C-alpha cells in the first residue's frame, strides 16, 4: 500500500507540474510570484519520489514532506489572498502580475491557487500515512 501512496503522490505532482506548464506555456497565463514559489515546492517531487519507488524506500516520504508542507502554506496564503482575506498592505506581489488576480476560475470556485492547495493537501495526507505505517 505504501508503494501505491508514494506513486499517487508522484502522479499528483506530475499532473500539477504539467498543468502549471500548460497554463503558462500554452494558455499564456503568466505566473505570479506565489505561483513560482508553489512550483518550487512541487517540481522536485516529480524527480525525488520515483527514487523511493524503485526499489521501495518509504523513507523518501520523510525526506520530501517539508516541500509539500511549505507549498501548502504558500497555497493557503494565495487562496486567502485571492479571496480577499489578506489586506493590500501585506500583499507580496506589488510588481508584475498581481497575486490577487484570478486568471482561471472553473465551476465558480476552482482557481489555480485552490487546485494547488488541493494537490498539496492530498500529497501531505498520503505522505503522512506512509510515514505512520512505516513507523509501526
């Protein structure tokens, strides 16, 4: 089961990476500063997680867990920012693309930062599950 969880984490990271590249390179959605930080947290997972799959090494979950946790906090801040919960005085994107701008919104609620938050949440949940199962 641990192998499947790590594989699912890798799959989510891969889809997230390809999705972000699709948005920026094909759809010409320019990423803001917070988007870049979230990319920095997700992209390494695509390359590190397979190392723990062949052969199975559940310790990879401990090694990579800080990346999605940091990404989760950045994504949560970004979601709060796009929803107007963060005052303009503390908004980090003052130059270039504003981080509070919503470029894509599907079904009336699914934005790029929210998709990022969902991805990080699932990855964290699965990695914590792998770590807990490995410690028993």
